[in-house]
C-alpha cells in the first residue's frame, strides 16, 4: 500500500472527511510541483554552469545565480507569511496560520542560504567573510535572528489558538519594525562611510542578457522549490496535529508508562 | 579586478586572485543546495514518521 | 469609552506598576547593579586602552542599557500575575490602556537605569568632547520609550511560557537595533556638536509605529493571556 493511501484510510472519519476527500489530488499536486522544481533546478544549474565568465568578477558571478534568487525567494516567502498572518487575525482561519508558519520557516531557510552564499561571495571578492560596510548584509542578519525568534516562539506554545494569535501578532510587529531596522542600518552606513562604494554589484551595472537568462531560470526554480517546501510543510503540520489529537484522545494519560520490567511488587 | 569594500583587511589575499575560483563557486552551490536538500530530507522523514504514528484503528 | 477615561486607565496601570517597583525594587537593587557591573567588565575584555575606551564609551552605555534594560522591560512590561490580571479584566480595563500604561512605566524605569549608568560611564570611560545635553536627553527619552513599548509587546507574547526568559530577549533585541544605532550614533553626533535630528526622527518614527501596532493588536494579544 502506498503511503498516501494508507494515511487516508487512517484518518478519523468525523473530523477529517473533507481532507480525506481532497488528499489525493492535493498530494498529486505537491508531487508534480516537486518534479517541476527539480526540472527547473536542473535547467538553472545547467544555464549557470554554461554562462560566460563575468568581466570583473570572473567565476565569482556564478555565485550570484544562487545568491540573488534565494534573496528574492526569501522576501517572497516572508511576505507571504505576513500576509497570511494578517489574514489569520482577520478571519481566524487555522489554515492561514499553518501557511503563514510554513512560509516563514522556509523563508528563514532561504534567508540563511542568502547570508551564507553572500558571505562566500564576499570572501571571494572582498577577501573577508563579513563586511560591516555592507548595510544589507547586516540588516539581513538581524532579520534572520528575528525570524529565528519567531520559530522559537512557535515551538514553545502548545495551544494552537494561542500560538496562532501570538505568532500572527509577532509577524505583524516584525513587518512594521523590519523596514525601520533595515533603514536604520542603511543610515548607519551612510553616516559613517563615503556615500558611494564602487563594487562589482549587479545593481551597479546594466546586466547582460547572458546573465539575465540563468538568473531568471534560477529564480523560477527557487520559487518552485519554495512552493513545494511550503506545501509539504503545511501537510506535515496537519498530519502532526492529527497525530497529536489521536494520541490525546485514544490513549489515557500515563498508559504508556508501566513498572520497570523485572520489578517484583 | 574585484574591488575591496572599505573596512576590509588590506592584507587579506583575495580568493579570486589566488586562482581557486571554481572551487569557491562549487562550495557556494554545495552550501545552498545542500541546505535545501537537508531541509527537504528532514521534512520527508518527519512526514513518514507522522504517517507511521497515525494509529491505524481510527 | 471617552478619551479621558482611557487616559485615566493608562494612568492607573502606570502608577500601579511604578508602585510595584518602589515596593519591590528589583530594577534598582538588582538590574541596575548588574548593568553597572557590565560597564565595569567591558574594558577588561577589550583591553584598557584609554583612547579606545574614550571612543566606545557612549556606545557601550547604550548597549548595556538595551541588553540589560530589556530584562527590566520584559519583566515589568509583562502581564500582571493571575489574580491581578483577572481583577483588571473584570474591572473592564481596556487592553490598549493596559499596554500603554505598562510601556510607560517600563520606560520610566529604563530612564532611571540610564540616569544611574550615565555618570558611571563618564567616570569609567572618560569620553571626549562636550555633549549637547538637550540632544542627549531627547535621544534618551525617545530611546527608553521605544524600548518600553517593544518590551511590553514582546513580554505579552511570551506570557506564561516556560521559555520566556530566554525567548523574550531573542524576539526583542533584533527589533531594538534602531534604538541602539540611534542612541549610540546620536550620542556621538551630540558629542561632536552636530545635531542628532535624523536619529531622533528615527526613534520618533519607531515609537509611533510601535504605539499604533501595540494599541491595534492589544485586544487579540490580551485574549491569549487569559
């Protein structure tokens, strides 16, 4: 029996009927998203490998085909997380909370990838892992730690309703604060360093078509990966909630605890 | 060649000048796609575990 | 509710929290000495190079105020313990008024901590220059207000959690980065006799944003702490 069919037959009929009915098309959609993501990823990797060397950076520019798309994908994911958080507070729909949490978790992953590839690129081009002059690097790191806190808050609240409300509130507070943090760090840099830093950045040059194509392919791949991972994460959250419910209803507290074997009473 | 950002250590050799470009690019790709693969793998593992734990009697 | 009734509620919560501090004295007797100790220890870690200490003094003061002050605001800005909370809910306290009252009380406590630590920093680090005291006072007031609001918001989010002492700072400190930058860099500007208006405006914007968000979301947050 395939895992999908087994899980659908295991569901409790009263609460899970609707989900059971839609499970098969949904899991097929998730699988096809995954396959599409893999295909796009392969295409993106091939195009990145065959792109010409960049004029000033040479091989280093190839790192930007993973750095820039992951940054954009992270923004999309965190943005989706915030929109769904607001949606949750308006409608109180548990699904919105699950999607919000999944999007933010995957967004944190992409933020980490952005930071790591940025650091590797920096070591490569600037000679140091971390550049205090780069405001975006510093503010992205702050953002990363804030969302790590968000995930930690999620993990430490067990009541789903309390968790959903508090995480939605934190998401909105972050949404208001993060631009302020970002601009303050930007300001910090402009007040302390010369206003113009000439550096081999994509933003400073008009990009050649030879680089636009692999960048676009990588971006498409990352967005597909994002969609796949979020879908899987939501499904996982639903399954784990069902497991928790089943455990709390079918088994009396302490049922799994027995006297140590070999103990004579 | 690549410009140094202000505040960088002037005595650090640039990797791009050391002729190791390819391996650093590979390292970057390995880190990025490795992180994605680890996360996806962990999700798949948790998914399987959750399915196993759904008691069959209900 | 009329505006005057709302502000009266804010004042009640504010005076209640300050009275608790006057009677308990945790901020004065524990948090402030701990922060002072950090100011004393920092030069031992960086090395007692006088020129370096002169330069980092104001920044260290604000770093210490934010890191240690956050423990103060996370405690004083937290929701009241069970019976008091029930009493306040039963007496019809507006959640937004409660939030503002707690935030203001935390800000006053933090201002006190800053007042105690500033002379200590001047003695220990001997920063150069003659500061514009007006700018410094404005920066300090706006800075502690933002920290108070942020601390109360986050404290409400971690109410009742076993992990709150570890989780609270992790949530609040990344969002307090503008306060650190604005107060520390603004102090530098004030010392070098340049205006600190841009930094002050940043703090004002942050305060406004936090007040709006806090007041709007006070209701939903309140319902999770009952």
